[in-house]
C-alpha cells in the first residue's frame, strides 16, 4: 500500500494527538500531580489581606524584625529585645508547599525572647514561615521562606 502526503499528515496528527492524550490521562490519574489550593479558605483569606499588609507595616515601623535560625535543636525564632516576652501572644504557622499534611501551627508563649520549634517536628525541605503576633494591642507579621 502506498501512502500519499495527505495520509501521512493525517497519521502524524493522529500520532501527535494520541501522544498528548496519553500524557493528559496519565497526569490526571497520578496522585503526585494532585495540587489543591494553597489554603482551604483561600478567598476568605484574600479578603483579609489588608490586615496582613498593616501588620507588616507595623513591624517595619517599630523595628520588630524577627531572626529565624536553624540549629541542632530545631528552629529558633528570636523576637526583638525591646518587647516584653510575656506580653507577646500569637501563632507561628509553618506551611509546607509540597505536602499540606506537614503544615503546623504553634501558639506563641514566651518566657524568654526566643521560641524553639523542635527538630523532630520538621522535615528537610522548603518551609514558609508566618509569625503573626500581638503586643499591646498592635499586630505584627513576619513572613519568611526557609530551606530546612
């Protein structure tokens, strides 16, 4: 059987479309390619984004820069010395982009100027750290990306 130009072009299109469909079906069935929204209540959090901007500006104005240090014991977050540690309240959120089951929230309860997150709670890889705290009625926010 002799294949002419028209038949060759049609066969090439059919092969290309089959190739693309194979990968579409394979990726849609693969659990590793299952990506959800960043958070469950994404749109509700977006509406409150101005509060985060205000908290970040408060931190910049008051010089409330946090220092995050990786150590043998775990992850240590140092708060500024100008604040009384027992009056600082808030949460530390550790978000793992690759696996939502590893996300952790810690309440801030300080007796010294630092907070230690134990090493056994953290897996190696990328973490997004959000520290939202309140001191004397003002809210502060610190965001950082860290490879542990």
